[in-house]
């Protein structure tokens, strides 16, 4: 694979060092098929307790050179993109590019559904990334012109130690569209770190993939 390593910090631009990233799902493309569109909806859990570190839940795409993410972050005062979060989550469209770009940050409470949609725009050849909270658009950016999608991720990250255990949570309506059918894209067996569900199916010979709900247990990155 080209570009960045397969386990990448969400927050390389911040002043602290990443503690750990757990990639629950990491799906690699192969052959001539690349990712051209993807979507995933996180059902926000309660925040970690005690709230001592910077925890991030995210889906992402690794491109040729860049890394684009929809991030939901829980952090105490003084860390992260949102101030005075309390028992809420900070949600942001983020792109690890040479300039490290991000969209507007939006706060949401546990139980909210945070959907990130990624699409390679056929007109601009840019990656359009949009975040919706309960179906309302809240954060968006367009970056990474002409780059191909190589890997799809769903992950739990501790971006600043110490992180308490992340409560159990789920991902709904995960879907990935490839540029060409590829039945080898399907994952067989268990997902990592105890995640269950997430069964992959295709109705068009391997171009469009949909997943059943992915359940993530209590996890400490």
C-alpha cells in the first residue's frame, strides 16, 4: 500500500502523543477496485468515566497520501476541539493532509446518531466529507483531489493518556462503494478487539457492500 502507515493517529497535529489506536475494522482494497464512497453511523455512548484522557471514536478512509476521518471526541477541559464538553461528545470532519484541515465542531449528547459520509466527487475530483447529527448536517470539508481510497477503518483511539474504558457502543448503516466489483473485499471471521456483528453483504456482485450493525464492547485503548 502507498502513503501513510496502516495505523494512523487521528490527532497528529495536536501537541500530545497518541497513546493507542485500536482498529476494529480495517478493510483493504485490492486489484483495480478502490473505494469511491463510504458511510458509517455511530450511536454515541456515554462518555468514559472518569473523564481523564482524550478518547476518539472514528470511521476513516486512507487515501493515496491523506487520511480523512469523521471523529467523535470525549475530553476534559483543556484537551480537544470543543470546550467544556462535560458528558457530551465533540464531532468533527477531519483530514490529515499536509495542512491538517477540519470542519466545524459540533457537540452531541449520548444517544445521538453521528453519520459520516465520504464521497469522491465526480465533478471536482475532491473527497467531500460530511457529518450529520440526527440527520442534520453539522460539519463538512472537501480535500485530497484525485486521490484513491485504499482502506476503510472503524477505530477507538486514546489520544492523550490516561484514557478510561470506552463504554460499549455500536455502528449502524455502514456501507462502502467500490469503483469496480471485487468479491475479495469481503471480510470473513471475527472483527478485532471483541467487536461483533458487522456482517458484510453485496447485492450487485461486490461493488456495493453493506454491513449489519457492528457492536463494540467496553474497550480500553
